[in-house]
């Protein structure tokens, strides 16, 4: 229970109270995180020989990541949250700071300019950011858990050398799968790729693309051979400024308004052979695998959001009348967090985590919606007005049930795997 407990100090019954975070007090500059890499250590360890530890236990480097990101979020992002939401725009200085602090290349090896840390370090960073601003959190989540991981996992060393240093030091990434006609049914995508003498030509449109406004690097899924159905789907890199590639529209949204979500057009976009990600026709497998992991990131975002909403309200309204509801909400946050960390640890251990990731995302988004909604009611009128951030947490929570697989799709995955487990 280390990290939840750390976020909270005993609360007095008088209002308002201040919820302090031990993490903040324990801040150490994140730069020093570059000196550590927990991933190889965990890979080398025989997990069966390790003594069982509480699911929420974090290693020293993971704690350091949580502390540092918490400090960054509270001091540098917190003061800008309301203005960014109203302006529906991400402050470029925040993106710059996140790169500077090593938060955009968490799992990228140090030789490519990254922090060389493990998946759980990314998860705690996403959670800590969401506690303050879920918009910044999803930007970091998509960049780390989808874009960086895809290049790291499926590209050869030459391509990794070309892309990863950029992605860890200054170029924001986008993951472009969804289209106007294909959301849940992602592999019905209509964007086409064809071979040219020097590489490939892409034509089509993408919709709902996170980070698109600020990104310089886009992983685009297109069908190279529609006669093979979804087995023709291939992943490509398209860089900003490539002729024929444009942002057609930036969406105006209910929540996570500082996070850009755009429609993209590809009109005869020519890219070199080197921009192929992995192998032709493997895009559908890459997308499935990456999104299974990415869901743990969204679950962490929703857990952080729930805790942020809870803290914001609890420090304002803590009193005897409210204490049961406040305790109930906190218990649900702790349960969501346990699911998130369990899924992350199973992934790191090389175990099957698909059901765990789906359960974590489903449950954490439900908890985020419930807790942020209740928090508004606990605060009365003060929860409803845009002076504070209570109403923003609730608006932001709605997306948890939609992106990276809707709640129905998570239920479908869980049910399918349960059926396999219990009927075979
Ligand atoms: C803010 C935002 C950011 C996003 N970021 C990205 C991004 O960066 N990259 C990207 O590629 N995509 C992104 N998306 C797209 C997102 O993943 C899709 O919106 C999501 O997959 C749902 O697809 P849809 O919107 O087409 O809804 P639909 O698929 O049309 O779903 C509508 C409803 O039907 C239900 N439904 C659909 N199929 C089934 C089924 N088989 N069984 C039961 N129920 C079903 C759904 O659960 C949902 O309730 C983003 C979306 C939003 C809103």
C-alpha cells in the first residue's frame, strides 16, 4: 500500500484540510533516473525465487519516478490546468519540460537517449500526471506506451537508431489507427498503402488522433493488400511536413480538452522504404499487442484521475457526514490501482495479461467516473463551478470508457477469455 498511503496524510475534521503528499517531500531530480534500469534486472531474475511482495510495492527507481513526476505535475502543470482546459490547448512549455525530464522516453534504452526504465515506471508516471491533469497524462501515455513501444518492439536496430533518439528527446508521437468508419472495428480501416519505386504511397483519413496537433511523428496503419483483408494492414511512419499529409480538423471535446484530437488526411503521401514499421502485413498484430498493453496505461490514467478528484474534494469537505462516502470512494481507488499494478507486473513478468489489462481499464474507468461524479456532489455548488477542477475531473473521466477499446469491448474480451478458461 506504499504509494496510496503516501499520497495521503491523516485528515483533521475541520475544513478545509491540506492533503500533503510524502512523495513530494521525497522528491529527487528525475535526471538521476537515467542511471537506473530496472527492466534487465527483472528480466534476469527468476521470478519464482522472489519473495512475494504487496502488489503496490514499487522498486526504488519506480518510487523515484513517481516522486519526481508528482513534483513536476503539482508544481509546473497544476497552475496551468484550468487555463489549458479553457483554451483547449496544451502549453508547449509542458511538452518541452516532459522531454527535458526524461518522461517521454521512459522505456527507451539509454543508448537511444531514453531513461531505460521498466513498464511500471511508465505506469506510475501516467498515474501521477493524471492526478493533476488527465490531458497531459494521455499525451505521455500515448507517446510512451503506444508509439515508443511499437518502434522499440517491432523495428530493426537501424530504424530504432533513426527514430528513438528523436522520440526520447523532443519529437512527440501519435498512434493513428481509428478512422471515420472504423473505431471498435479497427481492422475495417479504409486507408490504403501501395508500393512505389522508392517506398510507399498512402491515401486515406484518420480520425480521433491524440497528440496530432503537437506531434512530429505519426505511426499510421494502412492496408497494403486489401485482398488479404485485415492481414494486409501494415504500419508506417509518417513525419510532419510530408507533402500530402495534413490535419483536417481539431475536435472540440467534453473532456481532456488540452489534449489534441484530430482528423488527419493523407493525399498521395509518399514515404521511403525505411518508414515501414516492422514487416508488411503484420500491422494488425502489432496494433492488437500494443493496445493490450496501452490499456494498462489508460487504466493508470483513470486511477490517477480518481485519486486527484478524491483528494481535491476530500481536502475541501472532510467531515463526519461525508466520511463513509469518502472511505468507500478511496477503497474503490485502491482496488482499481491493485488491478492496474497487477496487470503491469504480469506484463513485465512475461505472463498472459490481456484479461487483467481489460479488467483494469474497465474497472478504473468506472471508478474514475463514480468518484469524480460523487466528488462534485460532496462539494455542492463549489464542485459544479469552473473555478475549481472538480467538474473537470468528471468531464475528463468520460473518455476512459471510450478510447483504446470501449467498455463494451473490454467486457467482450474478459467474457471471451473467461469462457475459454472455464469451458475448456
Ligand atoms: C478523445 C479521443 C482520443 C482518441 N485517440 C485515439 C488515438 O490516438 N488513436 C486512435 O487510433 N484512435 C483514437 N481514438 C479512437 C477511439 O479508440 C475510438 O473512439 C474507440 O475505439 C471507439 O470507436 P468509435 O468512436 O468508432 O465508436 P464505435 O466503435 O462506433 O462504438 C459506439 C458504441 O458501440 C459499442 N460497440 C461497438 N462495437 C461493439 C461490439 N462488437 N460489441 C458491443 N458493443 C459494441 C461501443 O462499445 C460503443 O458503446 C480516440 C477517441 C477519442 C474520443
